[in-house]
C-alpha cells in the first residue's frame, strides 16, 4: 500500500497470437461477436469516450486504476509500474471538473511502452496528446489541474465508462470507441467476430458486383441480404 493506494501485480499479458488475430478485426466486428455470445453491452464503453487522435489504433492487455474526483496520484503510481503491451484503464467515475492527466503523464506512459490510456473523465493538452505515439481516450477536455491526494486502487476489477473491466481483459479501440473483451472469452469472441468478417467480405463483393453490373448496363443481381429476405418471408 502506497499513500492509501492499494496495488496488485500486473496481470498476465495476452498472447501475441491472440493480439495478432484481434488486430485483423475492427472493434465493431468484435462487438458483433460479443452480441452473439450474450456479453453485456457487447463490451462497448460509453459513446462519449472518444480518441484524442482517431487515426491511432489501440490494442493490448488491460490493467486498471480506480480513482475519483480528478485525483491522479494513483494514475501516476500505475503508469510507472506499467510495461510494454498493456493499456491503462482509468475508472475515473466520469468526473468532468478536473483533468486526470495531460501530455507529460501520457508522454511517460508512451516511453515506458504502454499501448494506450483509457480515461473515464477529462484530460488536457489536446495538441500535445495528439502528437504522442500513444492512443488516449477520454470523455473530453478540461484545463483545470488534477488533485493528488489518493486513495485509489490499482489492478482491481473496476467499472469504467459503463463496462466492467478486469485486469487481463483485452482492450481495443479505434475511431468508433473502446471495446473490452473479457479475458476468459477472448477465443470465443475472436472466432465469432471472424465469422462476421467473412460475411462482411462477401457482402462487399456483392456490392462491388452490383456496381459493376450497373456501370456495364447488365442485369442487376439481387442485393438483398439473405437474412433480410428470410425475415420478410416470415411475415
């Protein structure tokens, strides 16, 4: 315990094999995979949690901080205990009156090798954060400085932006937002999402074929997805 900060060890990192499979899929496809498996909210964090830079992809193993009211002392402790391959998920209770961190803390996280920062609250130094190599997600921006008092908890189960997050879960984010995959279901979710990816590839091929037929003034194929036709026939 450090100044009322309860600290647990880092969780085991997710294997590179699983990470590489996940990189080939979008967060949206992973959410669809979780929908098939009945995972609450399909692993989607609140829509208000968005990237500072939408061009950066974030993926890695979750480790967590539980804090409140703009207090970033526990976040400092967590960042400096971090290692490459991890994403720090900060359960800040959606607090909007202070920034939890800025470009200096995020810069330290970047050189340590963290794969991303997820902040359920505000950050500051938008331009500085945007220029760093590390992806940062937050609810918005607030220039008021953080508090530094404690207490806090590191690497415990938390509630962040509407999603229950455990250390060791898979975190993935892009321009659409942040998705959390429970560590005990990663294989199942990836398999379900890969099936969805195959379906989407076939749909893109069908759309492209329709476009070519239209340009060449050939008979147009039926573009209706099979599942839509099935639902219409049931009525």
